[in-house]
C-alpha cells in the first residue's frame, strides 16, 4: 500500500538554526507532492508543492523543498527558523491521475526564542 | 473571503446517535474531501467528491457516509457513531485534484462517549 513517512515526529530548535524535515513516500508512479503547515489555532495551509519541472521548489516564509525522485523523497528545508515557525508540518502525496491524497503523520516543530 | 466552513466545531455525543458535520465552500471548487486526524496517524482520507453526485471512498470510509447534492456542500454523516470515531475532522476543497492546492476548514473535534 502507498504510504508517506515523516521520520521526525518532534523537533525542537533554537531561533536561527537550520531546519530539515524528512518526507519519503512509497509509490512507483508519478506523484504530486505537498507540504502543509498548521500553525497553532489556525487552518492547515499550503507551504509549497511540486508537480513538475525544477525539483527545487520555493514556498512561503522562506521554506523550500527538494524532490529527489531516485530516493522517493521530498524534504523540507529552511536555512534559519524563527519562533513564528512553531507549528505542525505535514507532507502529502497525490497519486497522479487519481483523487487520493496520502498524508504523513506530521512533525511538530517548536522553535525556542 | 474565500473559505471552507465546518459546523459544529466541537461536538460531544453518545454511541449510536446519528450526527452530521456540515462542510461548505464558497470558491466554486469541484473537488471536496473529508479527513480525520488522529495522534500518530496524521490525516487519513475518509471520502472525497469529484463533483456533484460523484463521491468515492478514501482510505478509512467505514462508519461514514457522504453526499454531494450541491457543489458548495459536502456533509459527513455518522449514522451510528462509535468511540473509535472520536477524532478531529477536516474538510477540504480544491478547484481540481492533482497538483491543485487544497483549502482546509477549521476542523471539527468529535468525542463519542
């Protein structure tokens, strides 16, 4: 069965530290990839997405992610986190040509001021 | 303002008492979906709808029903709720599937006693 793995469940960083959150999926076909974020008390919202073209995609608030097809990975990065990045981050995969979405289990990030 | 609304936001009920969680979007989106979020399991897709009168099962459809009689509304029905349906439920919509961004509602927290 298809699945999405987020290996880091809880991450604690100090402000200005660099961030990398891992996301791996198991599916051999074409996929569309997403990172969503849920700030405390707010709706889930899109950070960035990849569906074709340049495998390095940039999103809002200085986030970026790189799609590495050979590794089935779509890791999220930010060079310098801020206290306001404290949130839960979800990686999601849409199996291209289908209406199904598979989400990872989420990573709770806490940034210490 | 473009948004997805859900009602109620919080609900406590007892086993077997039928309930409906409403979801409405004002963006004229064709695609709508229901998810449940449980600790350690992330978001799992319950049902989705590709357009009016067209719905299909996600990964965890057991115990749930949906209907899509109008484009803007996609209610989730629990005909005989059980304690294992205690969860946080999210509705989402997008203009299409695939690479399109999903817009999420605020969530409905359900407790079944």
